[in-house]
């Protein structure tokens, strides 16, 4: 059993729970199979792992998933979007059951909250599954930061994960939370399910975002390119814009 939580190479983690967050995203909760502590990750880091199987198609195939839980050394959570035809995301959704193991490396990655004073404002902007590292940052910021604007862009209520969690943290901490629906359903209601229709535009950012803040972005490449261009165009300096790409 590892005493300090650290390990080198691969370590077996066992699935202890799985929860459907919305139509195409499920969260998977893991503990160390040996019962020991895990490494406390930094918010924004990801977990590289492979499936434990003898099946040739999956053997030694490595994928990385951002940890979507508050940094801790007991329980990891990843939240995975099912990609049609995707090898590992489909395996996780359709085949990984409670009690099954994965083999994981320690959490890694440099997309983390930069050291700043508690007063320094931050703006977290996610598109779709890009919510995962930013949600972990939001949990951390709830304890460490005073001025947070969380902007979540999704298609509609069927594809809207973590709505209640984010809403509750924002209420409790006095953070600002803005939800964009690009394609609301007939039953989706402005003010209840979402705040804005369409995309996060330069015009909207110019009046609604705190341009003095440090920005953290995660979403599809086209979403991040547009956002970065908008922010730069509005005078935000490049060294205050951080982002994570999910495609390698
Ligand atoms: C740092 C990092 C963090 C990540 N965090 C998360 C996370 O928190 N949650 C999560 O769900 N994914 C995350 N990903 C993506 C994840 O690692 C896989 O790439 C993704 O799940 C697809 O793997 P797969 O084996 O299912 O598909 P593959 O078999 O590798 O791909 C099948 C096909 O799908 C395409 N494809 C791959 N990814 C996507 C995509 N995102 N959208 C549309 N088409 C795609 C591929 O181009 C390919 O044509 C992250 C990636 C990185 C690099």
C-alpha cells in the first residue's frame, strides 16, 4: 500500500460509482484498488490511463481524461463524453462496471489555476465536455477565490451537465454563472435553464466579461480559437489567457 499517495508507472484504480450527467456524458468515480491514498491532483489536471483487458483492441491504448472533482487524495472522478465510434469513450460508457479496474498514471498537466491573490478575478469559459477541468477549478476557487465568473456553453438542456452543482456553488459563493444554449429545445426556458442564446461572442464579452480577469478556456478547438481572438481583440493580454486542448 502506498503511504504518501504517490506512485510511478501504472497503478490499479477500481470503479466505485458511475453517474449519468446528461444524455452523452457519464461520470466515473475511482479509488485505489490497494486501498491506499491517491495523489491529490491540482484542479485542471488530467488522468492518463488504460483499460485492464486482454482484448487486443484495447490493450495498452492510453487516453487522458481531466479530473472533474475537487482536488483530493481519496476519490477521482472523470466525466466522459461518448464519442460515436470512439474506442475508449464507448468502452467506458458501455462496458466499464463498478468493481472493474483501470491502470492509471499519476495526474498530470499544466492547465491549472495560476497563483494569484484571492481577490484577483478569474473567468472560466467552457464549451461542451470542456467543462471537466474548469469544474475542478471552480470547486477549488470556491475555497480560494473571491471573484469568479463561470461561463458554460452547451447546446441545450439535454446536453447540460453539472447544472445544479455549478448553480449551487455560484449562489453560495456569490460567483457569477452564465449559461449559453446554442440550440435550445422547445421546452427550455430562458432564465430557468439558460441565460443567453447562441455563442459567446466578442460583443457579449465586451460588455459582460471582466476583461481585467485571468481567463481559462476549454472546449472544441473552433470555440477556443474564436474566444481567444475575441479576448485578444478586446485587449486582454495573451499571458492572461490559458487553455486546454482535448485533441492531441
Ligand atoms: C488533456 C486532455 C483531457 C481530456 N479530457 C477529457 C474529458 O474530461 N472528457 C472527455 O470526454 N474527453 C476528454 N479528452 C478526450 C479523450 O482523451 C479522448 O480523446 C476521447 O474520449 C476520444 O477517445 P476515444 O478512444 O473514445 O475515441 P478514438 O477512438 O480515439 O477516436 C474516434 C474518432 O473520434 C474522433 N474524436 C476524438 N475525440 C473527439 C471529440 N472530443 N469530439 C469529436 N470527435 C472526436 C477522432 O478524431 C476519431 O475520428 C481529453 C483529452 C485530452 C488530451
